[in-house]
C-alpha cells in the first residue's frame, strides 16, 4: 500500500511539473509582445520606438480603459479614436522615421523607424 501511494504521489508530481511547464510556455507565446505590435497602456506607447523593415505592418493594441489615437506628427496617417480593446494597423512601405502621438493625451508619443 505504501509503495502504491508513493507511485501515485510521484505521478501527480510529474504531471504537475509538466502542466506548469506547458502553461508557462503557452502564456509566453500568447503575450502581446509580438515584434510588430505596439501596446497602449498606462497612457503610453510600448515600445516607445519600434524599428522594422520596409513593408512591415505594425499593429497598435489599446490595452487601456480609454480611447487613444495613433496620429503621425506630419499627419501622414491617423487612426482616429481607438476605443478600449481596439486596434489599428498600418503598413510602412518606405524607409524613414515616423514620429506619432495621441491627439487626446499630450505627452503620449512614439516613433516608427523603417529601414
């Protein structure tokens, strides 16, 4: 009986370790840290500067509880209001540096560098 309890306990421990390892790996895979994603949270763009190759599409995801915009400083693009949970995507076809801001919240700025 004691041997059977030890075997069951060992199997439970092994299963728990495998389950936790898979869960942790899955959480990392599904995070919002895609290389072509900028998040809006805490009244900031993150990352503040993103560098990509020409032809790359960048997606901004609003993880805040209020609306934001993604508006080029030179007005070459403008997302309009992006509500909480919403997103906006834009493909950058030519090389250059594109500074942008949120028209609703002063001080909320970002930069796209296209190589």
